[in-house]
C-alpha cells in the first residue's frame, strides 16, 4: 500500500567546511519540514556530549555535521560556527521538525544552548499510539515494519560490553552513513505514520 522504500537512491554527505554548512542551512531553511538526529557520547541527555547532528529533508537525502571526531578528521566548531548557524532553524516555528524519540535530542540540544521550537513529529510516539500493545517502538523496529528496511546497529560502530567505545571515536566514514540513515528513516516514517494516525482518527490526540 506504500511506495517501495528499498528503491530510494541514497545521497548522504558529510558537512566538512563552513561553506558546506552554510549551503545546508540555506537548504533546510527553505524546507517546510525536515528530520534531525543527534549523535552523542551518552544515552543520558544530561551527561551527553554532542558528537554530531544529522538532517534529512527528502527520502534518501541527508547530511551529517561532525562536532567531535577522531584526531585528523573533519570537525566543525560548535560554539563559534555550528550553534549560531542552527539556532534560527530550530527556533523557526514554521518548520516542522521530525525525529525518533525527540525528547532525548531535545534535551541534548537544550544542554548545548539550542531550543527546539514549534511543532515536532516524534515517530516513536506516533507508533506508540498506533500500536500500544507492542513493547518495541525503536527505529530499527519501525524501519523494518513500515519501510521494509534494516538499520545499522550501533554496536557495529562502538561495540559492546568491556570493549565498548563512544561515538566521538568512530571514524567519519562509518558514522556518516549511520547518522544520515537515522535521520532519513525518521523522515520517511513521518508521512506513513501521519497517514495511519489520520486513518485511525488519532491525529488530534497525537
């Protein structure tokens, strides 16, 4: 009943210069809606350091901004460059922001001096309303169930147990497709979940 998501070409890119950041900001500012996701050093918002942000504005189209990266790899200064550039985007009430478990990203950004304002579409909350009997509303589950797509496991990037590292140590060639995929899949899910919410008369409650 939905378009084939597996056939969507991927255009994921790294934002590795002030000019590339400016181009991305202009692109996002012209959009009515986009999705975002944060990569951090902790699952606890209060303790998390911001490693990077990813954005998606169309199916298969996404970009990653590195804030912390391994030595010798591209990273953009948060205080002087990235935060001033992104603040107007996140504070723009006319832009719909999409995300998965947005409460976490909201908290991380707030701790880093950025307010997420306006309407937010949280894919996790939407699926909870549609499928309250399920105990898994994670992005991996939603991508499989609605899009027929598999997500990259975070364990494949940072490991687990005593060998687990943090995202700021992951090389950019690994983190860019992972982070962009998260934003991309959330963006694609929004349209499908919104359709289901309306069909089930849950959109006002949502």
